[in-house]
């Protein structure tokens, strides 16, 4: 018996074995959950990764920037499960021009692409599966990077994360009456595909990791996604029944110190 026994989760954001979502999916299964994965851009790639999880997981395609893909999501997920107990939003994308120190020169099309995939997608994903989300008791968890300050080279992704934080609060506000919780986990830097795209020299996580090594009171290991996955699993469980609109920092405490 795990803390997610009997629950069915929809997990977006698996791209590689390093993806935060891959760790959440594995740990959620270990804690008793049935997991369905969404795949972007290639279903076959995610199906290969699904075979590395402790238990089988269905894989369905989803492009969060494509209204048709979102419109068909509930029906596709519904083939695997009657209701959903939780949804993980672990999605971010920014074109190179929106990252890496080009902030003053970034044009609207690149900004729009960043906000669409990284901010508005939380609203898109949640509203697409709302008919399946258990009410009361459903839990939405999203992945955040502390947006309370500006970071070197994070640029428009930082703006997107500010919007994500606000979007999560508004979803918490509007879905609270249905007993659905919406929370974010603000993770410290982890070595993933998304992180490697942040800086021009491809060392985004490394730069941030050096900062974290200096600042985090608990220390920080940018190769270990387990603490972040644990927080996500806890928020999916019944152990945070009165928490919504929250940002749980899983960053070794770096956000708390100057
Ligand atoms: N790695 C870090 O240091 C770090 C720290 C804090 C927060 N985060 C956040 O964690 C989340 C997951 O990122 P990650 O670090 O695991 O990297 P990742 O590259 O493994 O995951 C990013 C995911 O976004 C998906 N995606 C992008 N565009 C999409 C679209 N149009 N439709 C559907 N999916 C799309 C990709 O397929 C991929 O699975 C992101 O929101 C990221 O900002 C990462």
C-alpha cells in the first residue's frame, strides 16, 4: 500500500530519463498509482521510456499548443481510466531567442511561443481534462522555477514562470469550489534537456547549480530529481487536503536566504 494506491494520474513532460516527469511517474507507480503519460513530440520515444518504468503506462500524444490535440485529450485519456485523481504539468519551451541573455531584443513571436507552451498550457491542460478530474479530491501539480526574482539568461522563461505562478493561483481560485487543488513545486536546478537549453553555452543547469551550491542551506544535487518527485507525489496524495494555490520550494532552501 502506497500513498497513491487506487489513484490514476496523467503525467505530462516525459522526454528523457532525466525528465522530472519521468521521476514523478516512477515514484507515483511505486506508491501505487496507475499512470498515463502524454507524449511530445514523438509517441514512440516516450513509449520506449515508459518501458523503463516500474509498471506499464499508457502513452497518448499531446501538444499543449494545439487546440485540437487538447480538445481530444479527455476522450483519449478516458479510454484508459474513468476518472483522474491528478495531473502533472511538467512542460516548458522557449525558442533560443527568448533565452540566454537576449531579453531586450526578443520579439513577440518568440515571447508568444514561450508563454503559450510554458504558461497558458497549464490552463489548457487542466481545462482539457477537467471533465475527468475527481471532484472533490482532484490534484493538479505543476513544475516551477522561483520567479520572485530575475535570473541571468532565464529571461522570458522567467516571465513565463511568473505567469505560471499566477495562473496556478487563479486555477486554484476557480476550481476550489469543486474540491480540486492546484499547486506548484518550485524546483532547484536539475540537469535535464530543458535546463541545457537555457544558456548560450548550453550549461544553464551548471551555472545555476554553482549558485545553489553556495546558497542552499541543505545543499543541492542537480543530478537528483528524487526530492522534487517526492514533493509532487505528496501533493497528489491525500496528505495535503487543505493546500491549494501554494508554491512548495524544493530547492535545498536556496529561496529563503540572501
Ligand atoms: N530542470 C530544471 O532545472 C528545472 C527547475 C525548475 C523547474 N523546471 C520545470 O520542470 C518542467 C519539466 O522540465 P524538465 O527540466 O524535466 O525538462 P524536460 O526537457 O525533460 O521536460 C520538458 C517537457 O516539456 C515538453 N513540452 C515542450 N513543449 C511541449 C508541447 N508543445 N506540448 C507538450 N509537451 C511539451 C517536452 O516534451 C518535455 O517533455 C518544466 O516546466 C521546467 O521549467 C525545471
